[in-house]
């Protein structure tokens, strides 16, 4: 998430491709971070009992996070457009 915002700040005026890709990266990682924080909050509020319900969600979130991070990094390196399944539109 930090790398996405740093690249966006440095390169946003040089290339529209890099600007869009860095913004999408930041937005996706922000959404994933907030989703994971919400699941941790759920476990805390339920005094740990919620972990019985939430562990499959953690696995799915981790796999989605990893897959789209690697996939979009490879596509960006190749100069191809890539999209994330969701994100909170903070940067554009």
C-alpha cells in the first residue's frame, strides 16, 4: 500500500499508465487492509469466539490479496492494463 502511494506521488505526472496502476494498487490494498482490520475487530468483539467463523474468510482474503497483487504486478511490469476486483477509490 505504501509503495503504491509513493509511486503515485513520484510518477503521477510522468505517465498516465503508471498513475492509474499505482492508484489502483493503493486503493485495492487499502480495501484489503480495512477488510482484514474489520475481521480482527469482529474476533475481538466476540472475545475470540468469532475466530471459529472468521478463519475461512481470512484464508479467502489472503488468497485474493496474494493472487491479485502478483497478477497485477506482472501485468504492470509487462506494460499491460490490469484491474483489481474492488477497491476504495481514494486515489485516481
